C-alpha cells in the first residue's frame, strides 16, 4: 500500500499551517496581479521554498523531491491559487538554473530563491507560440563573452515581479536557455492579460539584451532537455494543485448540502445530491492516490516516469474541473454568487487544464508513446 512517510506528513502539516494563515485573506490575494505582501511574508517565514532548491544552495534535500513539493502544493492550493503559484513558480522558474547553471550563477541566485528573497520566472511562451515550443522565435546570439537576446515572451508568470527569468531562445538550429536578470538593459515588461483567475502575468520584450555568456543554462543549442527535466519534476506538482482545489470545492459543497434543506430534508440527503458528492469524493481520492504515486515515481527517476506525471496532471486537473462544476451545481444559485468561495474555486480551476501542458497536448503525446510501446 502506498502512503506518505512521516517526513512527508510533517512537510504537509507545515504547508497546511501556511494555507490556514493565508485563508482569511485568500480571496483578496487571489485578486492580486502583483505579489501579495502577506502571502510573501508567510511563505518566507515558513521556509517552504527550500523544497524547490537543492540542499547545496540552501534547499531542503540534495535532489528535489517531487512528492514533497506535491503535498505542499496540494495544501496551498486548497486555500489560495496565488499562494500556490508564488510557491510553485520558485521551483518552475529556477530549476533550469539548478540543473544547468554554472556554479557561480547558482551560488548567486539559488540561496535567495530558497528564502524567497529573489523571485523566479520561466519565459517560454511567445505571443504566437504556445504548446508548440519548438516554434519559438526569440533569438540568442553569441557575441564574444556575451550573448544577445531579441524577441518577445508572453503570459509569463511573475512577469514584472521576478528578479530573473530563465529564457528559452533559438540559437542557430538549436535551442538555448539563458538567465536574464530583470534589471537588464533592453528588457521591458508590460502587465499581462487580465484573467478570469487573476495571476501575476507579464509580457516581456527583449531588445538587444546582453548578458555574460556565464548566464547560459545547459549546453548551447540543446536546452530542450532542461525544459524536459523541469517538467519531469514539476508537472506532477500541478496535478497536486488540482487535488487541493478539488478537495476545497468538495468541502464547500458538503458544507452547503448539510446546512441547506429543501423538500424537508438537507440537500445532502436528496439522492441526486448525495450521489454527486460521493462521486466527487471518489474522484478526488482517486486523483490524490494517483498523484502521490506519480510524484513518488518522479522522486525516484523524474524523466523515466514523465508519462505518469502527464497522466496524473490530466487526471487531477480534469477531476478538479468536474468536481468544482458539480459543487457549483449542488449549491444552486448560491454557487453562482460573485465573491463566494466556490466562485473563486470555479475560476481558479480553469487555468490548470491549460498551463504546463494542456490536457489535449498531454493526451496526444501519451497516445503516441502508448502506440509506440505496443509495437
Ligand atoms: C495562468 C497562466 C500562467 C502561465 N505562465 C506561464 C509562464 O510562466 N511561462 C510560460 O512560458 N508560459 C506560461 N503560460 C502559457 C502557457 O504555458 C500556455 O498557455 C500553454 O503552453 C498553452 O499554449 P496556448 O495557450 O498558446 O494554447 P495553444 O498552443 O494555442 O493551444 C490551444 C488549445 O489547442 C489544443 N492543442 C494545441 N496543441 C495540441 C496538440 N498538439 N494536440 C492536441 N491538442 C492541441 C489544446 O486544447 C490547447 O488548449 C501561462 C498560461 C497561463 C494561462
């Protein structure tokens, strides 16, 4: 049987304490498109971001532990999407530095990522390039002991708030990554789109941005492997956010169905409502078990189990979408009120199925690998 170890339970308890501390102002934080100071202070105080940085640079474990990160994200997302994003992006934004940066660069930035004194960003998406990242048009050109970056990046989490961005660019026939400090000359950042689930988003424009060649991440022309490694560790943690959100939506529905009566009985005792609650519970528990298992596999060998991480992400985020929709239905007109907890969850559930691999993109690649395996 699979269960969390005491160590993971302790990490989960710490994350739950942070989630509870943020809960009273979670609705306010989730409207923020800049860093919410209260959320940042709680995260700093908690030391949770140490889980997304290797121990050599102030982190919690020698290698990152996706299961630890997953239980944290599940707990944080239960309370606030802003809180989850602030935590998760510290890892997503810095992992290519952790695995591909030069020693000096890592020493310069990673300890501050771990303490949340430096905010990280990952810039892959462009105005005309989303799922098909091999089509990126931003360029990186070597020039003596510097590299020059030109192009645009779009929908970048922490854009405008981050202290550095790990940027994917085309270099000749290949792809390279480079760390660009936010205060680099030639980098301008505009606020991003206003989403149904507000998010810190920026539109980045690179005009002849020069950074030292020592800011390169990974092997020039072969940076796709860094992205794959990032996904292999963090995709399953987005799945965990889906579980946290599904649980929050289910809890809202259960509370309402017990408190409100119609036809002389609590809603929870009306057949269709009880079936709906039980189905949501079943699906949430199934997603949780799968996510923990996939995260444990990713802890052993992240790249070797990327398929499981993808399946877990599809399973948990689609579950979150179904559970929150059912919960809204259970709550009738009260589920439709702007500013209510369930309305916020309904909006927060939606981006999970799009970013870090849209469901259809993941299914497409899983199907290709399944068929190949069967041959
Ligand atoms: C809240 C939020 C935060 C984000 N943060 C970041 C960030 O920090 N850094 C960053 O680089 N990007 C970020 N993004 C961008 C995100 O990574 C992209 O939205 C995502 O990659 C999908 O690209 P797209 O939105 O352009 O959709 P498209 O690529 O245009 O796809 C649209 C839809 O078409 C379908 N589709 C596309 N390709 C296929 C396929 N091969 N097979 C089957 N179906 C397919 C899917 O249903 C998909 O949802 C963020 C997005 C959001 C919403």
